[in-house]
């Protein structure tokens, strides 16, 4: 018997081949690929909602999506059939029936991103699509001190390039650490503005180089001066690793790197 229900899935994708998550008229987008593949399984058009509207080139291991479907297939069968129709750079890791009315974006209370920087004398080959190559040594202690300025509720006007007028956001956790030649910035918050994480990372990299101080970051937050932040860090270093919902514990102790976050 055909059943109408809301489904929830955790999605992974390589952002290099996409113009972002949100459906676009003349470019390949994650949302469109998910919708086309799912519609081919269930036999009717479907609207897939993502928890985060990631930018072009940004990756995900823990994106969460929801959709309303009418099908006689159970969750396990639907999950396998959907994956079978998705391209190689896009996959769902799980699929469950959600509560009626569940909305992947509106019901999310926290999103967690990681940004990866590679510190090697020469540009990387294997990591070229997964990290930002920064040759100059970065002072991790300085970056950690400056990162703490972002925690709490602030006006992030200086850290977006978008036209948003409501620019206050709540950053719940941020951590910076080094493992070998890689520097990772992990940041969690209730929501993020257009390119906000990448501009935060760009400012932290300037701190690590000695161009800015923690006090400068504080003043940027207070002033809203976009020009003084400098360039935006490239998209390929950024990955959406988890989305949290009410009733689910916080994904991690953000001061520790030993964690893989999945929604």
C-alpha cells in the first residue's frame, strides 16, 4: 500500500562538481540531483530540503535532508534504490521515516563545519580539492585566542558578503588545532551567513600570520567592516560535518579533535 510520509536522510557529497546545494536554473546543484534521483524511484516529483545551503565547492559528510514522499517502499529499500540512482560524487548514508512535519532546515538547532588548511612548502596534489594551501607558518596559539572572540551571539556583518539584513548569529563552539601539516578549524553555531565560516577562517589565518590580533577580530565584529576582513578563504577547504536537532545531545567536546561528527 502506498504510504505518504516524511523521510530524513544524511548526505555526503564532493562539492567540487556542484554549484552549491540549492537548486539553480543553469548549474548542477546537490538539491536537484537528489530530487531527480528520488523522483525516479517513487514516481512523482519531490522537493528535497537541506539543513545547510552550502556554497559552490563546499563539501558535506553530515548534511541532513528531508522530503515528503508517497511510496510503498520501506525505508531500507527506498534508501538503496535512491543511492543506486545518485551520481558517484553524491550518496546518502542513512534514511529513516521522520515525524510528520519534520523540516531539515527549520528544525535544526546547530550546524557544525570543519575547515582544513594544509601547511606544506609546495602545493598539495591529493589534497588540492579538500584543503586551502597556506605556505606561511601559522601560530596556532594566536589563532585559538582569536577564535574565542567569535563564541557567543554577535553581529557577523563583517563576515558575510551576502545582502542579509539580519546578521546576528550564535557561535556555540570553535576549536583550532594542528595535526602534522594540517590545521583544522571546527565551528558550531545555530546558523551561518553566506560565506561566513570561510571569512572567519580567512581572518584567523591572518591572525596566525601575525597580520591581525585577537583584539582586531573583536573590533571587526563590533565595526561590521567587511573590507578589513580581507579575502574569503577558498571553498574547497570547507565541509559540513553535522547537524543537530532538538532532543539530540551536542555532537562533541569541541576542544578535542578526536571526533567524527555525523547527523
